[in-house]
């Protein structure tokens, strides 16, 4: 699998474009138990289909991992589906829509509890990896076999300290072996510590070498004290101009093409900066100019794709513009 990572890294470097890391964590339907697709998922699907100039890494998260039911906390709803594992046909039907789009790549969500094996065992993590790797086709509500293949993994809550290197090396190697089927197509692994990995003992360099990309900054736009459920506690409201080596960017600038930035709660708040299209475009131009792997902004919480101004469609429009502006400037 190392060659796949290398080829993808070289392609990203050559194109010098910033792509989309899309956390599509919400349910794919609105609860009416029919063929309808939720507004958030439909907006994401429509945007991916429209923006063929962008590559979308779409993170799939049924229930904090690869649960077989859309409604793990409501067996009454699950029973209405009249199938063994609850409403997993909702997920099949809608994941198949995304997998049909050539510029979309589905990644299965797995949390790792920052390397604390007393809170999340290696066996449990490997069970999730194996289940995602075994997703191929499954029945949809219209009695067709939907393509639910995952094309990689998104390891959330990644540990930042060097003593966890062996654990993550083993997990990524297990994933590479589990996903090693010749007909899978694209395959990527993304780590999300949400902040910088320690550069001590070459930990940052070693972790980046294992995977396709690493989220080096996940934060909010709004200031502390506002409605920032995605960024509780002390944090620095986002501004691309504040990013620097070891502070939201890798300590080694050569790793920037593998770095990811995710920003939640992009909206106006008391004491904060305006959240306008102009501001968002400025931020995206800055991120593209830094040569980062991918990014995502949302004006709502992490699972919301339809709240303006950073709804998924408008975000993609502005990222596409930022990519084009930067490419044009580079040719001058």
C-alpha cells in the first residue's frame, strides 16, 4: 500500500490543489423510513456531482463507527424496517449514491481514544477496521445491490505523543492488509489528532509517513464563550494567518501537502469577525496558498451541511475559486 500513498502524495503536490475533507456524520434520511435522502446528504451529493474539479474525502459514520443500524438508540424505529440489523438500507442506498461519483472517496470513521487502550482496545478498533473492509454490496430499499465499499479510513482522536507510535503503526498496517483487494480502487488513511503531532523522536514525521493525510488543526471560527459546542474549553478561533510550523501546520513544512484543516461554527458571533463569503474566500485562498492537502468549513456543527454561508455547496464554490485563483497567480 505504500506505493498508493506515494502516488497520491505526488499527484497532490503536482496539482497544488486543496481538496475537500467532508465529515458527513449525520443520518442519511430524515426519519421517514422511505427512499428520501436527508437535506444534508442530498446537498453533499449534489455538490460532489457539480464540482468535478474537486476531490471529496467523504467520512461515513453510522454510529461512532460501522454500526449496522441507523437507529441504535431507538429500537422502535429500527423494528419498522423489518430487517435484521435495523435501517442499514438507509445507509446502503445513500452511500451507493456517493460511490457512484468518480470524484468522491468514502472513508470509514473509527475513534481511537487518543491511544488510551483502557478506553478503546486494539481489538475493538481492529474489529471496526475489518468490518469496514468487508463492506462491498448490500440491498437498498429499491431491492438493488448498492455499492457500499469504503475507500479508506478516518482515525479520529489520534494520540499526539511519541509513545503511541507502535500502536498506530500496527493499526495502519492492519488496515492496509485488510483493505488490500485489487478491485478496491482508491484507498487513503487519514489521522485526526485535531492539533499538532509531537515532533519529538521523529513522531510527527513517522506518523505522516504511515498515512495519506493528518488533521493538524480542527477548531471553530467563533470566539470562546459563544455557541461553540464543537470546540469546548480553551481554543483559538481560526484564522489561516495564525497558522505556522508547529502551530496548526506540521513542524516540517515539507509535510504541508498532507496537512488538513477543519473549521466549525463559521458564523457571526458577539465579539467575533464577520462570517461572510468574502471572509471565507480569503481564508480559503490562504489555506490553498499554504499548499494544504484538504480542508472543510461548516457554519453549523460538524454534521451540518446546509447552514449558510459555509453550506457545502457554497463552500465548494469558494474553494474551487480559491484553487483557480492560486493556480492563475502561479502562472503569472
